[in-house]
C-alpha cells in the first residue's frame, strides 16, 4: 500500500511539473486590477498592467496603447465599423485592418510579437492557432468625453519562430483618454512583419501608428434595371443606423434629383437569399421619379441575396416589383446589385 501511495505521489509530481513547465493554451483567469483609466492583461499567466496608456482615433482607425513600468508595450488596433462600432466583435485572424502587437522590451532593436504572424490564420480553421488568433470588442466609444473602453484576447507570434509566442487573455482597457498625439515612447527600431516567414523586412514603430498599406477605398455601387432600362446613377450615398444600412443612388440633372433609388438592408442578414415579406427585420426598396414614389410591398415579390459579407464589405443582388403610392402602377426592378464598404 505504501508503495502504491509513493507511486501516486511521484505521478502527481510529474503531472504538476509537466503542467507547470509547458506553456498553457489557456492560462486561466487571474486577479487583475480594474477601474477607470486602466489597461491590464493576463500575459502567459502573469498579471500585466500599463502605467501609461493613451488612444488615438484617426477617422476610422482606433489605436490603444499601454506601456508598463518596465517599458513593455501592448498595442491594439482596429478599423471601426460604420454601424454599431461598439459591442461589435473585431476578429483578428488573417485581417490586417485589426491587429495586436506586444513588445516585451524597450523598443531598442527589439523583436515585436504580432497577431499578424499567427501561422493558423492562413490554414486550418479548426487548428488551435486559428482559434486563438484573437479578437477585440470595443465596449465604449465616448467621442464627447474622448474616452474608449474595450476587451481583447490574442496569441502573438515571433516573426521568425512560430513556436515562440505569448498568450494574452483577460485584456481590458477602461476609459482610456483619446489624445491627439501619443506621448508614449514609440521610438526605436523594431521588426515589422505581416506573417510571411521568409519576409524579414525591418521597419520602425511608425508602421504601427501610421497609415496601413491597405487603405484603398473599396468600390461602392448600387445598380439595377428598371422596366428594362439601366439606372444611370452617381456614387451611392450610404447611411448607417442601428440595425440597418441604407444605400441611395440619385440621378442628378442640372443640380436637381430626377430619380432616386433606395435599398434598405438589415445588418442582421447573413449570406443567403431572403424574400422581403418573409424576413424580419424586413429589407425594403423604393424608387422615386417625377415625384412619384414606388416601393416594395408584401403583395408583390421582392428578394435579396447576400453573396458576400465580411468585416470590410457587404455585397449582393436583388429583384423587386415595386408599386406606386396610388396602387395604380408597378415597375419591375431586375439585375439589381450592390457592394458597400462597412468600414469608416
């Protein structure tokens, strides 16, 4: 019996040693400080907190920086949605618009760990790497008082060695001041990398706070045929309200709007086809010409197909039979297509 107990103790000791000596996939929750003007995280099972923290909001780009007392730096960056920018989940995997970086040193010829370097973001979606690629949620964006709050988790990787990474969880930043220029020490050479193991191109910290290379504006359009005639339009006007996207195309002649096409799309619609009258909340399409308004109705068939929906854009097609307000006339909308940028 004593021998069996001894074996049990040895086995337990080996198990504890193995558990403590290997990097955990999930570090588990630890006690972290909270409250206004805090930036904290669970960094490989150790509490990390920023003694200095600031945020930049440059149009569509939100960058939040936290620097610890020993000079390590966590940077969180997202491009905000045009609609419902808060309480939206920004997924980091394989998406250069949103990323987190961690610099463990004083940024003097240092190695920076990036979420962009995740080896799983270009591979198997069922892999541990992909599942731990990271996410950010902006919980508060107060433009009046210039404060931002959010939470995040991520795995950031060494540029040159995918087996070298940091697991960051329980990340939160609360009521961080949005400033016009970051005063945190961001100087010094670092290694900038977008995930290609063979690319060792260096850069400087300006790559974190400066413009991205992917700032090209996505083309936007709203096109269709009305009773077989192509609608000649200018660039669409897009507005975002909670729960819906409204796309408007106006035909302008001598500074006057002579025709107007409007398509309203619920933001809850995912990829797929939807009959207007059977969908809640309901899509709508309307057309105005010579002050006569035509609109989709439950009695007439209208259908929309979402062919693509990503963090950047929503695209699709639509058809509809629309009826005049008097009910005496109808028009047929065919070959309808749209593509709209969802980032500011």
